[in-house]
C-alpha cells in the first residue's frame, strides 16, 4: 500500500481514537451450576441461548485490490501454465464473520478477515442492508481486529470468562461458513490454553470439535448460555474441510485486545525483558513446581533485571494467576499495558519468592531481527510441538517460515508457510540467531537460500 494511503489511514485512525470513549462490555453473570435433563419428557435444547447469540453475529466481506507490482510478477508465472489468455483478477475478496461487542457498532473479528482491505462491508443478521465499516484497529500478532459501522441499538454479545471454561463444556460455533449464511454447529471444548500451533505470535486457543470452516473466521464460539468464550480463528486440516480440530481465541484475550483497540486505536504490550523456555522432564527433578516458565536469559537493564530476577528462575505466577508454560507467561505479560506494576512469583533454589516489576513498552524493544531478514517473511525457531505437528524429521535443523506476504519477493520465489530455511549461502542455519548472523555476513545483494520442504531441499535467490 502506498505511503500516502498509510499516512491517511493513520490520521483517520487517530481521529476515530480521539472520538472513542472508554468501552465497557456486557458481562455475563458467573456460572452457578451445570445441569442435565431430569425427566423423560424433557428435551435438552439450547435454542433460546443460541438465538440471543445469533443476533450479535454479522457477515463480513472485504475486498483488496492487488498492486501493479503483484500483477506484473504473477502474470508471467501463470502464463507458463495457462497461456497468454491468462487474465488474473486484480481484486481479492474474502468472506468472514464478526461479533458485535457494543450497541453503537463496534465489531470484533479476525485480523486476517480484514487485513489490507480497501473496502469492508458488513451485513447484520436477518437483514439485507449492508454497512460500510471502518477499521478501528488491528493486532496481527494475535489475529484480532475491531471494525465499526454507523449503527445504533445493536445487540452486543454477552461476554463469558476463560477462567470458568472447562474441558467437556458444550459449545456452539456461529458464523458464515463458505458464505452460505448464518449457521450454528455444536461441539465441546476439546482442550484449553493451546499454544505453539504456529498460527499467531501470541496464542491462547480453545480447541473444539465444533465445525469451523472457511467463512467462520471472526465468528463466535459460545457456551450453552450463549456467552462468548472465543473468536473462531483457524482449523487444522489436510483436506481443506473440517476434521474436528478447530481453534478459537480465548475470550479473555479478546476482551483485553479489543478494549485497547477501541480505546487507544492500537495495542501496546508490557515488556519484561527475558528469554523464556518450558520445563522438560530432565529439568523437573530440579524444581519443586511442575509447571512454569523458565528464565533462560535476562536482558541487561530490563525490568526483570532491575527487579532482581535471574537466569534459572522458574516463574510460577503473575499477580497470583498460575503460569503453566512459556507461552502463558508471554501472553500474560503482553496483556498488561506499559507502566503496569505486576507481582512476579518465582522459584529459585527450591525457595518460592515474589518481586514487583514495573513493565515497560514492548514496542520500544520489539526489534525482531528475524522478521527483518527477508522482507515479508515471518520466522520462528522450531520447537518440539512444531516438529511433531509438522512431522519435521529430527535431523532437519533450521528456521520455520510462519507467514509470507503475498506481494513479497519470497512469495514470488515460491516460499510459503511451513518451509524450513536450512542454509544461507554456505552457512548452515540452526536457529534465528544463526540465520541473522549468516545474513549479515553474506556478501552481495542477492543471496542463495536453501529451503527444506517435504523431504526435498530447494534453493532460491532472495535479497
């Protein structure tokens, strides 16, 4: 997108931010009990709860005009297969869903539903009228965005709580699958607090077997009361259809990020200044606590260093809330605003202690060298979960490609998510640090990059 349009978009976003007042959500009362039918003539039905929730779900269609650069680069490639009659469509349209969160038109959806869209259109349930929506703010790192339509008296979704959710709870996915219209599918909570999936940078997913299909993205996952417990985001599939493994962003993360986007127009995250890892079987014998986030390193002069945290400490709680693993600590700290004072509880040498840490702004330190190596390419180190999920052989080392901008040079060369960069020029790549170093040391503007994919190694030329 040209810089002048980005500047105009930033100005409009700033104006909208100034106009936005503090936001409050319609919170559902706490759960009191869970029940089953008692009599032979009773039919278990969730129709009233589902009907109330359906009134808060919208259809979203977005359109993006591809740049001239993209069209010029794509055309010769496809012409080899389709001949000179090939005429690519310069417009890309996507369909999705959204959830109304305020009476005056704020709607939460997935960032990938509206990302880079030139126009965003919203249709309310049981209505043919379309509204042109404005992007209030987006957070690609969590895949959450907020848009707004000029409407009043809407029905906002009632919010649930992640803390009350339990595995086995009945849930309903509501959205617009395949563009066929508002639909409801039923399932259960299969797992909670899922991370390391490789979809987003900040992950805290509910796993469900409720059918989630293309078009459901941005829609609601609700409990049997009709309370929002998650925003449907992604599925794991080999066929393109639903295989019973769907993921929804947990509602507590949704509320935190949506509130920041509505009130501030952007998301700022707290910064602790640590390198973290998970407990392993070998390390568990050295600690009294079985769960937590290990501090592998402390950044000099960081909030963690100033508070006295040390390498080897096991973080077990933040403000009294238990920390299960490294991803949990990352998500929890990221939900705080810069300047927040938080209580960190940790284990060191068998003793448990607590310190208060004054978080600073992650944005001031968020210089991910990996994302700067190849323009438009996001990279991650390979962890055990990714190696198992993607079936990466144990003898393959490198850096995992998680996202590729469709208009980047890498995309034009065929790089795609799931690829593993194993070598740059003559230097083997084992992790992000080695890739960054190899890229800096390599001579010449164009560099040979070796990529592993499904048992084969390919070489491409990238700047």
